[in-house]
């Protein structure tokens, strides 16, 4: 490892003090930036998030039977037990944990005038 030192000036409460800077030459590959999930980033669409949370809380309290259509077309039927930032827990035939990012859309069972197909 090769270390070189420079002495740029740094002002601290009116005094001038030297600040050591180190430069390292690494023979390994550069470190890539860490992957961040969209849920961890600052949310720009906060009003939509509040509407989503209000809707989910209402469905949990009323124990409304829901149909959740997944991105791949699979249907999950049941009541929402709880939710967090990234997932929903559905209680139906089985207790299922569903990622919100995998949901295409959801509706109340019977809202479309037809019953959902059981898997």
C-alpha cells in the first residue's frame, strides 16, 4: 500500500491548522456503490403512501376479503392481517407473505361482479 501525505490548510476557529490527507492506491477492484431498495430511498410521493396506508388499515379493520393479482397473473385470495413497508400478510387458505413490489393490483372480493378463481 502506497501512502502519500499532503498538507492542505484547514481553518479552525480562526486558526490555520494543517490537515493530513491520505491517498491509497489499491490493487483490488473499486468498490461499487451499495444497492438500495426503492423503499429505503426518500419518498417523493408521500401523499400516495399515506393513502395506501389508510386503505390497508381500513381493509384490516373490516376484515374485507381481498383478491390480490400478482405480476405473473397468480391470484391470492384472503384477508389482509398486517402490512409493513415492503410486504402484506394475507390470511386465506394459507397464511401468505406477499411482497408489495410483486403485486399488480388488488380488489375486494366480489367488486368486479365475478368471484376470483381459487388456486
